[in-house]
C-alpha cells in the first residue's frame, strides 16, 4: 500500500481508520459532518482555540474523583518545554497527518504552541526544545516497538547525518515554519534528539538543571507518546510539570484515540492540566 492510498504511510486500512473515527464521534454525540468541518476549517485558515466540538468531546468530568492540584510559575525556576514541534507531526505535508491531522485541527495545536512560544519569549522565560531525529544508523536497529517500526517505515524525522543539515530545511524533521523565529533566536535551547519517546537518552534534564529549572510547562507532540513520556520522566526526576492540554494532539486509529488516552493520564499524574489561554495568562503575569 503506498502513500496515495494511505496518507499515513502505515499498514492500517484507511477504511478502518475512518470507521474508527466514526465510532469515536458517535460515542461522543458529535456528528461526522461537524468533525469534518472542523478539520477543513483548520486546514484552510487559522482558528485560535480548540473547537467547540473538541471541548465537548474531551471535557473534564463535572464532578471529579481525584484531589485538585496545581503548579505555580516561579521566574527563574520555570521553563517552557516543547516536544517535537516538527513538520512531520504538525503539517498537512507531514507523514503522520493522515492519523494525527484530525486531532491537531480539533485542538488547534499549531496555533496554541505558537501562543506558548510568544508568551514565554515576552517574559524571557527559558525555552527548551526536545526534538526527534533519525539518522541512517538508527534504521539498523535489530528490534522495534510498534510505533518505532511505523516511524522508521515512513521515514519520519529522517536526517541524512548527525553532522550536517543537508536537505533539512523544509523537510519533515524541520521546525514548523511559524516557530522558527522563536526557536532560532539564539536563546532557545535545542537539546540533543530523543530516539523513542522520552528524554532519558537526550540532554534535556542536564540543560534544564544547569539553568536551575525545576518547574516545566509542557506541550508539543504527540499527546500519548513523546509528551506523555516526557511528563513521566520529568516527574520521576523531581520536576513539577503542567501540561497544556490543547497544545498537543494524538493519533486516531482503529486501536483508539491517542489524545483521549493521554488526557486521562495527564489528569492522574501531572501537577497541572491547563488550557493554552490559561497558560498564556499565567506566563505573562509571572514577569
């Protein structure tokens, strides 16, 4: 099956993916037409918040069963961490758009990540990027997990070498164009790449500790994979972490809705689960 018949480049049948989405929408009371309209709107023009349909679908329970906790921003101790703000995850030109595009559009993830960048830069809050790259030697691994196999098969985040950036500009591994002015400003810390999901094998922890950071505002891609893995690892390392719930998104496949899976876990373990609007207000008030 080629990319013409299956936009995600994976082995899942497009009909199965569509039926799975229909079931998810039916269970939430959202019509397929409404969801389709949301996706179309997001691809043709910027919308500045999660859609009404998405807010209804992923609403918090009216009466929670867990204690409420929150995180306070403290200047000098708090940083913005964005995971995988790259074309392959966030652009309709990316190799994963066939499975993440609906969620990215519902949450208005691209715009919301930019709002976080702008807010952090406006108060000189430290910003760290934890990127995902694969080099030729990474394709020689002897064993892989399910989504590792998929990422390698569709050449996600591929670069020609760790020592050059040939053909990097505009590739799936590159930053989304609207983020470049924030990331390439000479202040943002671009960490070494993580290779599977979490930051255990890159230098994110070292870079943040060297700047005295112990509180993190977390966003990026994707919700139940790299963002969730970063959340867990940073909690284990003693950071306080607030996740920005509409500054991420997840794949929708026959196996389930990755965004919903992540949101449930965020509610259970994070020190805060914020909307972008709330995060921006807090960041700007922290200066």
